[in-house]
C-alpha cells in the first residue's frame, strides 16, 4: 500500500498542485475514521504516513491500568512494561499494529478520501485561479454543447457559456477558439462554476480596452453605453486630453480598431459618438444622420419627445425600433419619436393675402369678405358688377371701392 500512497502523493503534487502534507492529513483522517467503524471500533488509533516513501504506520492507543475493564482501550501495567519498560500506571501506551489489520474498508475509504480531496482541491483551485479574472476577457476552446449551453475549456478549468449569454445567430462548434467575458463565479452543489458571456455590454467594453490604447490608459473614457447583442452597439466617448479626438481614437486609422472589434462580434454594428452631459445634445449626436425638427424635454419625467421629417423617420427609429431603443438606453431617458407635420396654412387667409398683394387699397376686411363669397383671386373678378357685390352683402360704397381698386390694379398691370 505504501507504493500506492507514494504514487498518489507524487501525482497530486506534480499534476494537481496539491501539497503533500494536505493529502497525507486527508488520507490519515479517512483511514482512521473508516477503521474505527470496522474491526477497530471503540479503539483510539494513531496513524502516520511517511511523506518520503509513503509507508503507513499505525498504533493503538491504550491506557495503562492495573485492572482491565475494556481490553480495546486499556492494557495491564505488566503487559505494558513488557512492551515499554518505562510504562507508568495511568499513562498511554502506543502499541504498533499491522496496517493490514485496519482492514479492507480502510483502504477503500482512503481511495474515496483521495478522490474527494482531489475534487475539493480542484474546486478551491478553480476559485483561486479565476477570482481575480472576473470581468476580464478569457480565451478557450469549445468542447461540447448541452441543452443550448456551450462548455468551453479554459485550460485550467471548464467554463460554461449559457444560452442567455450567447450572441444571437452565432454558431459554436467543438474545437473553435473563442473569446468571452468571465462574467462571474457561481457557487453550486458541484463547486464553483465559471459563467461566461458574449452578450454582456461589458464584453464590448473590454474589447475596446484591449484594442484602444487611449481607453486602456484613461485618456479616452466611455461615458455612455447601449447594446443589443448581435445587432448594434452605441457608445459615447470623451477625451481627457483636448489634443486627442475620442471618436477617432476608437475608430483607428481607416477604421482598423473598430473593424477588429466588429469582426470579433461577427459583424455587429458599432456607432461611436462624442459624449455630451446635456441629454438633448447627446440625443442630437446619437440620432445622426437624422436631424430632429422639434425637440421637447420633460426633465421631471426624464422624457424627450422628438419630431423628425418623414425622410429621417426610418433612420431615427431604425429597424424594428432598434435605433430608438439604443438611443434611449444611451441617454438614460424615455424617448418618443414622431413624424414632423408641416403646418398647413389656412386657404382663406392665403387667398385674402393674395388679393391684398394684387390690390393693396382693398384692406384686410374687404379682402377677407371677398374670399368668403368665393372671390379668391384677381381672375375671379371677371364679369363681377356692383350689383353682384351688393347682392352678397356689400354696401354700394364698398362695391364701388372694390371695383375701383380692381380697375386700378388692372390698369397698373
């Protein structure tokens, strides 16, 4: 058994990084507990394992008495002195026993203890290895799929990418290399479980940290963020250095930086805009190239109503309302987008204004009354007599004045 124990200790130490002393303590406690349940029931045992050769030693601990009442826990003084001449009444004698006497159950229990300790150490090691990596991007290899969840080998441990944290439309095949955000370490009955995400907005943030040096060093800061995984992401950035263009830094030369992130996200669109603390200004920036015709801000309700032209309506709302939703998330206000309706002028007022332009001496009152009886343009005066006007409610003087104005306007023409 010593060679088996030694090989186990060496394997655990080299391959699993489990200290030899910890494994020895585990095996000793397991053997002792199992032995006391078997043929050694009722006894007190001392068990040691040599860490160098794996040899197991066992002793039965017996109280030295002059009258025995329980032979499993006591030994007569004369027998004790035959084993150890220095034995004293009332002391404890360590009587070595053959490890084989501990029984087969003890050996089986030792194996079980080793496996249990291995599992526990692996659980603890997983937590210790990854606790400082939560919120960072990790790289792994797809191993298998189970009920929509994807299991990924991270080298030191296996992690799971739940269905809810996957980007819609992405395919994950065994053997594929993949980058994910280590979202959290979740405690379960099976031990710590590493949960990954590609759908979290934090994943895109970390990608920008990796690709944009100015974000990594704090020169450019992401102030607002909104994402619909697999479709579109909007970020608003600001620079702490007036010499650095925050949008240009994120986009990169000829779009090199943002293109790298878009490829990682399998074509997800990314809008990068300048950040403004004023929600109205941020809204105008976020809706570009659509240009609002009218903006109404309700600060108490944190609500903004926007009206855009019919040509810009589809751009502002986006496919299935996507752009409107993302813009609302970005500014943190409720957003309502409607079509801007051009006010239609009163046709009567327009006709009266036309008559006044043609015949200024008429005055607004007479022009309005003429429109009311159907005379809406200079051409409508053709054939009109004073009798016609008086029949429609004008006085004789008014009729004469109107016809005089018309005649004067015609002569000027």
